[in-house]
């Protein structure tokens, strides 16, 4: 075990000490950190004199000084080449390492921020739909569709508090193909000159509009409730409960009411337009959200022992 000691006075070697029981003021205990490539085990970087209070985030910063191509959000550091990534807030002295720590590095690939992801994903459908709209107007469907994505864009900017800074860049190509492609396909059909209007006319459209707006409001209420669970700047995750806003009472029955409302509002849009691509988009969205909701539900059950037993992931009592 090697120990580096500050030069001014004190013995050349200082035994490892428990945090809190610090040695005499003049001698400061430092860690050495070596970073190896998790695959090739090649030594990428050696940091001496790292303060014990330094966090994984600090180490990532130091590492990126010598390897600027791997900025901190790209790095995953682990104690074991195949183990879990260390969290940014973990302090070096709290990790099970000696005073020489060996960390394994994996490159997570190019990263982009969540705000950019959401803005690109939702700006596409908004604009693409408007493009088609100018062929043949179907005013209401156009307004609802635009409203949905304007709402999503504004929420991304002003409501959500993201705990992860970034996601891998390659995902955005997949996500945009999905959102943008469906928007184009739906807009093409709804605004086609040979489009067949809803079978039950105005009544059907009004009912559908009510469902759509109700669910949009519900979805928004849930997003605000989730935002308020997390104080500004924190990464805390808590059990969401119903608030004074009646739209959030769905939290009594499901873990992800935002997804329930989302599915509801696409069902409303399907009834309004009575159009096959819209029905398909709703179905695909439902399947995807049911999968996410089940994952989220399981992680809530794992994380909170007192999680309300009545809740289902997405559809009350059923799914
Ligand atoms: N692979 C998956 O399992 C999976 C699941 C869901 C979403 N996604 C991806 O996420 C994108 C959109 O999903 P989304 O619209 O549902 O948004 P989201 O990214 O899941 O979440 C939006 C915001 O709400 C916060 N939040 C959620 N639960 C919270 C809680 N209990 N307490 C405090 N804050 C909470 C989230 O925090 P956090 O950042 O901490 O989550 C995040 O800031 C999709 O494009 C998809 O690519 C993937
Ligand atoms: C939707 O709800 C789930 C469960 O509460 C949450 O994890 C997810 O982040 C929410 N999505 C948004 C955009 O708030
Ligand atoms: C509702 O919430 C989900 C996730 O929280 C989001 O992806 C979706 O776009 C929202 N739907 C509506 C109708 O605003």
C-alpha cells in the first residue's frame, strides 16, 4: 500500500486512517488513483495526490484533463471491470479501496443532454404535421396534435427536473425516426383529400375532444406533481401521492398515471380522426408505455418497502 504525504514535515509514510481521525495538521493523506481500460486493461491514467474527499465526479474531471475526448458524461468508472458504474457523488474515501485505487473505465459513447433530446424529438412531429396541414385543412386534428407537442416542448423547458444529465447520442436517431415518422404518416392520412370524416360526425368529434383535453390536463398535472416531488437541483426520488389537484388522484390506482393519461389522449385523438395510422400509433405507444410503466413500478416496489399495494403499473387493477 503506497501512501503519499504532503511534503511539509511529518513522517514519509503515514498509516491509513479512518475518516474523522485525521493525522496532525501538517500531514495530509492522499490517494493514488489508476484508471485502466475495462476491456483491454491498458493503463490510461495515473492520478497521484487525490484528496480523500474527492468524489467520482472529481476523478472524472481529472481524467478528462488528460483525455479531453472523454468528457465526464461519457465516462463510466467501476471498481470491477464488469461491475456497476460508480455514482458521481460517491467519495473516494467511502469506497472499498486501499490508498491506491484501481478504477476501470468504459466509454459510454457521445452524449447529448436530455433537454436537446426532448426538444428534437418533439419539434419534429410539430413541424412535420404543420407541413402536411397546408395541403388540406383539418383544423381540429391539427390543433390538437400541435397542442400536444407544444405542451411537451414547454414542459421540457419549464417543468421537468432531470436527474440524469445526458443519454447516448445514438438513441436520438431511433427516437426521432419513431416520432417524426409517425407524425408524417398520420398527417398524410388525416389531411388527405380523400379522407373520410368520422362516422358519427360532430358528436363523435366533440366527445373525442373532451377525452383528449381531459387527458392532456391530467398528464400535465402529473408532470407538475412529479416536479414538485423533487426540490430544485436534487436527484431525490420519492413515492408520488395524490395532491389537492383531482387529476393526480389517479396515483391511488396506478404508478405511472402520466402514461395512463397519455394513452387516453391518443385514444381520444383516434376517435376524433377515425384513422388507422393514428390507431396504430396509439397501440404502439401503449405497448411501449406499458413496458416502461412495469419497469418503473418494479423499481418503486424495490426502492420503497411501504409502497401502496393497491397500485398497478398503468391500467388500474389490470396491467
Ligand atoms: N428504457 C426505459 O426503461 C425507459 C423508461 C422511461 C423512459 N425512457 C426514455 O425516456 C423518454 C421519455 O420518458 P418520459 O416521458 O416518461 O420521461 P422521463 O425521462 O422518464 O421523466 C421526466 C422527468 O420526471 C422525473 N421523475 C420521474 N419520477 C419521479 C419521482 N418519483 N420523483 C421525482 N422526479 C421524478 C424524471 O426524473 P428522472 O430523470 O430521475 O427519471 C424526469 O426528470 C423516452 O423517450 C424514452 O427514451 C426509457
Ligand atoms: C411518468 O411517470 C413515471 C412514474 O412516476 C416517471 O418515472 C416518469 O419519469 C414520468 N414521465 C415524465 C415525463 O414525467
Ligand atoms: C404524457 O406523459 C408522457 C410521459 O410522462 C409523455 O411522454 C407524453 O407525451 C404525455 N402525453 C400527453 C398527452 O401530453
